[in-house]
């Protein structure tokens, strides 16, 4: 009963927030009126650059300082990015859509005589070949020292850039940031800074709501404060904490349902997948998923696979793997052990890359040519990503959609005519 009271109170807060969001007065948003919500160049890059410019129409240099302190320096501290923190009090000139000879156009740059910050802004557009490498080399050739070139790869959820986009650039030479967390937190700080200037504050609030809409975070500051106040009442904090103790167990159970659902849906399409580790060896699902949520776990790589056929002396498998995101592709094995593909299979790898030019290039050669994120990506490390899987109908829809994508991928690969599909053998190992 006490839990029911807490949930009912939360539901009232959520309902009030939803009604407020749908109220035309609160729903008015000049950005959505003038542009598409997801327009990268004409809306997001342009507005972010305006905020980041100390000579912008807002007349404030605080926004740039907050960005250096709360986005750039936080990334320096939290990621394997071999860069030193920057002084927030240094001024940077800001430009957008900067054309670099033979290197393409850069979305946003901040630069001074010593440092340059390059921001590659992605919302829906696919990566261009070696674009981060090209930007890095271009500014190194201009005269910036490698240690003073700060490259930020920005997208909605902080999804990793593939080898196709980063080229030979090492992970220690750039950082990945997200609208969901980094830009949202920075905007909240900017809104607080602009309190004494209502016209700027209201503009920032509208853009902040747009970012929340893009990333699925529709909670307003008012709603968050209502949650805080609710936790102060009676035993609500104790109840919420007790519920949080079951959070990991819930995520393990939900992930199990996703894998089981994929197996069943794929089997109905004629493909029997078995659970395995990253080497395609059968492993205990319960142990693998439990370890996945341990903070110091050394390896998160596992998934389900199905043998599709053979090429030369190698077995070809469709492998659906999880790291943080679920993704899929083709991999090979010999004597049941997974291998990196040899040069003799370069035609097959190239054929897959041509079929899926926007796939994530596999420079390690564990996947043939590319691996692919579902059209609706799922990141098991981000709880907000799981909202779309909690309800059975939503989960079933995602499983059906993703299964159709994977089956289409398998059939397209088979249509290349390079795999002996007659040799395929299907083995069933259900998840326990």
C-alpha cells in the first residue's frame, strides 16, 4: 500500500507535467516553428555556435566559459582522452561550417592562438569517411600541436563513432559527448546564468525543451523539483531507495526478455540463434548478463549467433552482439573458434561494406566489413534507453522491427552469391 501511494503521487506529477507540455502556451517553441527539430546545420550547429561565441547577440562570454568547464574539461576528466584541462577564462573565437581544403566542412570550431576545439555535430547524418582523422591532420598541418587539438564528437546519446568516421585516429585523441547529458547539463547551467536576462533565459528554455524532446527526456525543471519535494515527504526516500536496490535485477531480467524474444522471433523466420561469448563459444546467459552490470567487469561482449554458410575453409555466422549497444554483422570461425577475417575474404567484406555504406566499419576485422546498429538503437548501459522496452507491446514491436532488419541483412548478404549457404547448420541452445 505504501508503495502504491508513492507511485500514485509520481503519476500525478507526471500527468501534470504532460498536461503542461501539451498546453499550447508551454508547447510554443520558436525553434520548432522555424526549423525541423532535428536539423543539424541550420538549427543546432548554428544556435550552439551563437551561444559559444563571446561576440554573439546575447552579449555574454559566460556560456563559452561554462562549456569549457562543464563539457570539455569534464570529458578530459572522465574519458581516456590524452588532453589537459583548459582554462575557462581564455577567450575563443567561434565559427560554424568552417571549410578546410581537402578536409570537408567542420560544424563548429573554437580557437585561439594556442588551442583549437573541433565539434563534429551528428543528430541523424551518417559519418563521412575518416572525417575526424582529416580534421585532426588539417589543424596539425596548419600548425597546432597535437596536444592542443581538442576534437569533440557530439550526437544525441553519446554513441561511439565507428572506424569509418574516425579513420586512424586513436580514441585517446578525441572525446565523445551527447545532447542527452553534456549539452543538456550545459544548457541548464546557461539558463541559471541568464536568470537576470529574461529574453535570453526564455530562449534558452525553449531550446532546452527541444533538446529534451530530441533525446526523450521530457522532464522539466519544475517536474524534477516536484520529485525532490516528494522524496522529502514521510518515508518516500526510504521507499525509493529500497526500490532502487532492485534496479539492477530488473535490468538483468529485461535484458533476458530481449534476448529470448529475439531468439524466438528469428527462429520463426527460419534462423536458430544460440547464446555465446565473443568467441562464439556457448556460455551461461545468467552469468554473462549478471557480470555485464558489474562496474569493474573486464568484458561485456556476448550475444547470439547463427551459422549462415561457409566460404572456403571458414564458417560464416550472423552475430548479434552487445557491448553497450546491441549491433549485428557477419563474423567467421574455424574449428568452432571465432577468428578475425583473413585477406582471402576481402571480397566478401567489401561486398558487405558496399551493401551497407553507413554501417560501422570494423577495422579490427572481427566483423566482415561492417557491423550495424538497429534503426532504433538500444544501449543497455543507459536506463533512459530502456523505456522503449519495458512495456510488453513496445518490446514486442522493437523485437519484430529489429528481427526484420537482421533477416533482411542476412538475405542481402546471401544474395552476394559468395557464401555456400547449403552448408549451413542450425543448432538450438535456448537461454536458461
